[in-house]
C-alpha cells in the first residue's frame, strides 16, 4: 500500500527493502523530531538572551508540529498554568487541556515559575488529581514541587 502510494507520487525510490524490513529515505527537515529540537533550542536561546517574544514564537512553532497528535493521547493529564506567564501564555495551557481527552485545567495567579508564590492551591489540585485525600501528609516540601529529601540522622 505504501509502496503503491509512493510510486503514484513519483517517490518509489524512497522506500527500500532491507532485512528485516523496510527503510524510508527522508530529506533534512522532513522529520518533525529534529525540527522540534531545533525550534525548542532556538526558543531557549532567545529566552536566555532576554527576547521573550522570539522565544514564545519559536516554542509555539515547535509545539505546533505535534498539536494534531494530542487527541490521540489517552493518558490522564492535569494542565497547570500561571495567568501572567509571558513565556507560555495561558492560551497554550487552555489549548492543551481542550485537546487532551479528559484533561483537567488549573490556572493560578503568577508568572512562569510554578513553584514560586502561593502554591497551596496548586498542590491541592495535584493531590486531588493523584487521588490523595485533602490534608493527607505527603511529606512534600511546599517550597518545591518535588518530594522533600529524607531527614538525615
């Protein structure tokens, strides 16, 4: 079927039979993973240089490569977003939540760094999403989104 479609498109030489299967020849820029990595790296570089607008454009373009795949993902998701985030604007979080089947969306005040500021509501949402009872002691350091290190002794 693939060979027939490639032949009809004048691209029959792109599919090569090699044990134990097939190889498809692609040209630079045709695969989305290297393109995604390049755009994400450009976005990070722009951000480090203080150009938030360029960083947002590059990261948005990188995410755009895979947006069509979101509806096919079948895993639970909690999307947490900050309202004043200029690096990843809330519209991106809302988009993810709307296009990931069954995803939950939580938005809170603040800028990009989720672990700064009032995190009680965010941790409450995470606990609820994970099925933990409200007030359950999870030994989590509230200054960090990561579990606290065990006490020495």
